[in-house]
C-alpha cells in the first residue's frame, strides 16, 4: 500500500552519514583552538602579518583535511591526534642534512 520514494535519502546513504564534512569540522575546530581566525582578522584589518608558525599550521591542517577526506572508509578514530599535525611542531624548521650527520 505504501511505497518509499527514492531520492534524498538514497543520496545520503551513498555518501555515508556525515562523510568528509565531519573531517572538515574537526579541522576547523583545531584551527579555532589555535586562534587562526583572530590572527587572520588582524592581518586583514590592521596589516600585521600572521606568525609563520600559524601559517604553517593552517597549511598542514588543510592538507590533513584533504587527505583524510579522500580515505574510504574514513577511519572511525579520525579525531585522534595521530592523524593531525600538532601546533607545537608547526613552525619547527628541519635542519639540512650535513655530511657529519650521515656518518
């Protein structure tokens, strides 16, 4: 007597509930905790440059979002710190490898 009409629910099932949007939300949450929005606003309004460590951190978070969004299936523990860069290491520069280090 009743028939289910396929449509919006079908598309939602195929994408999975939440999908990559939950990864984007997690990345945005981590950027918000670091205070990126405040520094971006300060840069736009007052012209003071955002610290390079924060710029590096933002790029790293955006990269993690892009990579995690492409995984199929998305790991159930995607919020784990192991998948995300840490702010403490964001501005750290790698030292060039010298001959004394190789030996």
